[in-house]
C-alpha cells in the first residue's frame, strides 16, 4: 500500500497527460455507451491512469521481492480502489472493471484495451506490460467509435466547432460540413468555408491524434492526401457555396487549403495544397483580416487562387 501511495503523484501526472492528448479533440464530459455501461471520457481516462498506477506498483513489488512478474488482484480489492480513487458509485465501479476486463473464454479481445484478465470469479491478472505500454489516449477514440458509436465526422469535431465560432466572431460568413451535390449525386462535402472582404476560404479538415512514430507520420500524410482529394473534387462546384454565403453578386478570390490539428505539418504541400494547423489559423483570425490574409496568401501557391465574377 505504501508503494501505491508513493505513486500517487505519478498517477496524477499521467492523468494530466492523457487528458492533454485528447482535450483539443473531444469534450472530457463526452458520454460513451459501451457494452459494459455508460461512461464519461474523463472517467475512462481516470480509471486507466489508476490501472497504470496499480501495474507500476505490481512491477516494483515483484522486483523487490524477486517474485514471478505476475500480479493477481482480488476483484473486490480492485473495485474498492476504483470507487475510492475515482469517487464513483460501487455500481459504476463494477461497470468500469467490466469495461477493462478480458474473459479468456471469449474471442477477439485485445489486452491493450482489456488488461484485467479474468482467472475466476474472485481474481484477475493485471497485464501490466500492456497497461504500461498502451497508448490509451488513442485507444479511447477506438472505444468511442467501435463501442460507443460516436461519429467523429468534421461537423461534430471540437476544433472545427471552435473555429467556426472564431470565424463568426471575426465577421466572416461561415459554414461547416457543406454538401456538394450535383444531379448525379453527392460529390463530397466542404468541411469549412468562410467569406469576407472578397475572399472565400475553402478548407478540408483532418483532425488526428498527434503522431509519435514514423508509421503515425505516414498515416497523417495519408489522411491529408485523402483530404486533398476531397478538396480537388469540391473546387469545380464551388459556385454551390455562393448563395449559401451571399456571394452570388460579388467578386472574390477562392483560397483552398488543408486544415489539421497536427501542427508539425503546417507549411507542407500535399497534392498541391498548403497545410495549416488550427492553432495557427485561430491566432490569425483572432487578430483580424490584416494578419489572417497575408498568412494564407504567403502560404498558398498563387496558382490555386481563382477569381469569379457574375
């Protein structure tokens, strides 16, 4: 118990990092309904950080006593620890235990998601290696999509909602998730479009978990290429945005760009389009058009600017 208490500061720091990784993408009070129950996002993060604390404690305990590196914990003790640490009810604690428990008799279960391996009705094995090496801030989104059926389409993404409000506060006429439809059907949709002072900014968005490996970098680039493809398909039909934004009688320049939360890709060119990140664009809009326009004008190739007049 002393080792567990000594690890409390480490657990708090781990919790802070988990929340930092996801807070720009989702609200921490987001409700997720899974097979085990209904949870807030921050509740799952708090519980996982507690499991991390328990796993670390078990590893230190086993090494100190030179025991086999297998930690067994009674379910009753684990439940008591969850209830007292997180401050939830016993019923909710049982649902959290169920959410992270793996039943060996069932197929297709991942210990990176369910590291509490049931041995019998009384005890579970703590799969500490899976807990300590898991990237749970990423796994949370998988749980939300697969089990919680959460739709992370651009319209509902927290950064895009915030950007829309910032556009509106800065005097832009803006629209999110605008469908591009022709008589043949839906071509694609425009994630964000904003007009002001003779400019129409058209952005395709990819909100992603920040990469921490070469493979993740490749995945970000692959997603940006897909966004570029959507942007290319939308540009021939940009006239459909005119009535929506009140541009039918105006002359304006079209400024297409790719938008992401992964700041390391800002300034990159993907399929002919420049990439800008939310924080950069947010700072620009908050300081007005005098800063916003030169930034995008300097970042985007002149060939991508198109002029219209009715």
